[in-house]
């Protein structure tokens, strides 16, 4: 039977060359694909392919190369510093207040500050001036001033509520500020992500029975797709309980190179919570030695770099990724789901029309999204 060719990893061109040389020096045949033939030096997704029978040894070699870089701990320290700021987009609903309470719990543990952000509708966008001249300008200026005034008043009231909650939770030292801007919600949020440079964005999401669910879902998705920082989406059903914290988090992996960056960020976020982390892969095909080798390699890496964490690594066989995750979540009583965005990956399945909103809007479990 002919040995199957598989992709062992995907790396930038220079790193792929390094891995290829090391594998060949150990007697493992391999070749590179997906190279930019015009400018190979800027290729960021070069695939390294080997025979499936060499997977176990190849993964161990790649793990040794990765450990030689010695950057894991430095990057965790850098991540921890960046998470000193939490951005919370709000709309003054109970869903927003619930998300603020989750953000407050994070801020208390991470010793971070919170910025509340509200974007209000600009009536000048898409408006045709049927009233001519000075009358129209005066009318619109007054309308904008009134909208801004009401928005600021609501923000101040919300800040006061969060301050009261902080005092009840004995978190008086958490700094809370707010910003107000006009324009499209997702555009304003992205602008403040660049300006404020938060370590995480916490957003509330309404259930699908809400009249505004489609709008809220659209904003959340746009922010998740564009944001370069993690986004924690809090479904309306995920009611905050004072004093209660996340205990069990599921990280769903597809054995992508971006997992290592996401896992570093996840470890930084969960460090103060003493959480158990379930690193899980749902195999839709027959269980293979490649899946086992990949998970074994990841397990060795996590044990070496994060020995102080309680981490479980497991491959689950199920014909449907989302259903497999749902069963696993119920069985392990998961408190938070963590995913990494990627093309044609688990994240895309979460956001397809038939399944995504079921997981994001009907679930009572917060969803933490990392950018690949």
C-alpha cells in the first residue's frame, strides 16, 4: 500500500527551510509547497510535506526546533502587560451590563483597567437634506447634540453601576473610564482597538429571539474577523454570578501553527483563575496515527512550557465537529470555549448559517476568539 503524503506543518519560508533541512538530516524525505515563486522570502504559509509513516518522528523533531527558540516565556510576559487594558463595547442593555460584569471579574484578576465604549448613530450618514440651507444645518446640529448628550448621560450611569459592582466585589482599585464616538459600531470599535490597544475585547451578544440579534451578531462577527486582539463574546444566557469564575475551558484545535500563539494568550488570560484546560481535537475522519502524533507533540510542548497548568489533551472521533464539541462540552461541564480564527477551520463552521448562531447566541457559554 502506498504511503500517504501529509502536511506536517505550515511555516514562514525561512523557518520552513530550517525544518526541511533538519528533517532531511534525520533521514526523513520532505518537500515544500505553497511557495511564492516570485518572492519566496515573503511566503508566510509554506507547507512542509512528508510521508505519513514518518509523522511521529517528524513531530518530535519539529518540537525540538520550536523549544530551541526560547521565546515562550518572554511572549507570555509581553501578553500579560498588554492585558492591562480591557475594551467593552456597550449599548446600555442588560446584555451589556452582564458583559461588563464579566469584564470586571477579568480586570480584578488581571489587575487591568476597563474602558467602556459606545458608538451612537450619526443622522448625517445617508441623510438627504430635504430642508434647505441654514434651517437644515441647525436642525441636524441640534439633533446630533441631543443624541451625544443622552449617550454621555447613559455612559456615566453605566460607569456608576459598574463602580458599585466593583465595590460589592471588593475591586475598588479597578480603573473604569469611557469613550463616546459616532459612526458605524464595528468601525468605531476597530478604531478604538487601534487607539486604546486593549489586551482583550469583551462584548455581549443577544439571543437569537431578540429583534436586534442579527445586528448584534453582525457587529460581533465583524469585530472578531478584523480584530488582532482576542475577543470574548458573552451570550445573554451566560448570566454572571458574583464570586463565580471560569473553572474549565475548552480549546478546540485543528493542529494549526497559529495554535501556539493562541495557547500562549490563553495561558496568560487564565493564569490567575487556576482553570483546567481541555485541549481537544474533533476528528471527523477515522482516527489516525497522524492525529495521535500531532496531539502527542502538542501535549509534550504544553507540558514542557506550561507545567504549572492543569491541561488535558484529547482527540475525539465524531462525524460532526459542532455536535462532537457540544457533547464534549456537556460531558466536561465546560465554562468557556476558546477557538482560533482560520480559513476553512472550526471558526468558519461556528459561523455558518445553520450552526454558528446556535453556538454563539443559544449557548450559555462565553466564546473566546483568537486571531490566527
